C-alpha cells in the first residue's frame, strides 16, 4: 500500500477553479483500479490550503495514476499551474 498527502496553497481568487478541478480529479481518480482512496480536504480556518489524502494498492498503481488523462488535465494542467506552495508527506502504515 502506498499512502501520502499532498498539501497545496492557492490564491483566494482561484478557489472556484480549484474546487471544480479537485471534484473532477477525485471523481475520475476513484475509478482507477489501483486507487484505494482519494480525498481532497480544505484545511479548517484556511480555505486557500488544500490537503489531498491518497492511497494506492502499490507503486505501480500510483505511477499509473500519474499517467492518466485526468491527472494531466486537472493536476498538471490546473492545480500545478495555480498553486503557490506544494509539499508531499509519504506515510507508512503502522498496522
């Protein structure tokens, strides 16, 4: 299992575009065979910070996700273009 979070910060004027892109990206990602969980969150009290919790069956499934049309269209084409900051935390399951 591969699990991680992606934290991104955006400008207030991009909120509507970001929300719509995340909705489409999450909907399509959840349909991937190797996707276990794909959940975007807005940080409470900080509407311009988004955290996405992602889980994939294995590293092959995660790599396949990054090659999909929806990842290229909405993550690379919108989120990556508009984000001001980005960090990734790789997680290790304890149980």
